[in-house]
């Protein structure tokens, strides 16, 4: 059976909240919306969700704080929707635990495509180990419960900006290299259009941005060959974009992974 994600929208602009909610409901998603993080905590206790569409500039507790809390719950994905389009802002969102970062105004069809991609990842989640999330009472996954079974996977650690090969060798990444790999690995082998990657890495106002993605990837391939002694498993999907084709996953901190693996 196809995984059907339950969605919460946390957005203090009520017009945007209603518009997004109406579109997603019409598209067949189960959706509810609130205007603050505090309201999200209250409602999620009785109506659990799988994906949170999250604005950053919220009254009271801000969106980044909520994202940081939810990053300890691997059964919940976060998609940030923000008007802040600088690379530093997008990286702050990813560091806070967001799976995706989309810049407003967001095309609703693009939003739906991102929801479906994240839903695929959630639907592939392995055996769950329950624990209680503070303040919400939601059931979640034990962090890193699956790490021991993923020794043959590539992994990208969000807090440390490290790409680690299956043999355990690792290399440090720049901000743009990290953003590129995060976007590719997050979609579990699907091809990502060059333009989408370009907008994520360089912003949507930079000229020749797709060519810059090509150059960035070429340099990253050479860097991996030197640092890891391996070819990056990134394939070109002609007339589409790029895809990370090897088994891979996102983790929060390298130190936690090493401790789990007994290193």
C-alpha cells in the first residue's frame, strides 16, 4: 500500500496557510494547520503527523527551534517554507534538521512534488523503536536505531558536513558541496533537475547557475577521488539532472554514529 503522509502546516500568515491547506486537501492529502509552534505542540498530541511544513518567522518559539526539536524524531520530516533565500539561511534550516528548504513564494505543484519525495523516504523507514518526545507525547523513532545495519551505505552528517564512504573514509565538505549532496541524498536515488539544484545552492537570481552546478560537481568528483579514493555515485540523468544512485542516508552527528558502531 502506498504510504499516505499526514501533514501539518505551521504558518502565521493565515491567507497563505489557508491557500496551502486548501490546495493540499484538494490534492488528496490529510492536512491541518496552525499559526504557531505552541499551537502545533498542542494539536500534534491528538493528531499526529508525518510531515511538517514550517515557516521560520513564527510568533513565540520560532521555526528553527521547532525544527531542532523535531530532528530527534526520524518518523517526522520537516520542509521549511521561508522567504529567506540566502545560502546561510538555507544551511541554518538544514542544520536545524529540515529535510527540505523551499523559498517563498513556493509553487504549489513543486511543494506537492517535494512532499511526495519526502513521503517516499518516510514510507521506507525500517523497524521503529518507540520513545516519548518531550512536550508533545508523540511516538517517535529511537535516533540511530538503524545505523548498525547501514555499514554498506554512504552517509552525510548534517552537523559536521562530512561525507563518509561505506569503508569509513570521510571528507570535509564546503557549504555548497554539502547543500548539493544533501539535496541529492534526501530524495533516495531520484533524479533532481539541475535548475532545482542551482536554486538551492546559488539562489534563483544568479546567472548561469546550472553551469555553476556542473563545475561544482566536477570539482567534488575530483575531491572525492583524492580524499576517498572512490568515484562518487552521482549519475547524470540526461535532460533531467543528477541522482545519487548508491544506498545513502542522512545523519546528525558523526560522533554519535561512531559511538553506535563502537569506533
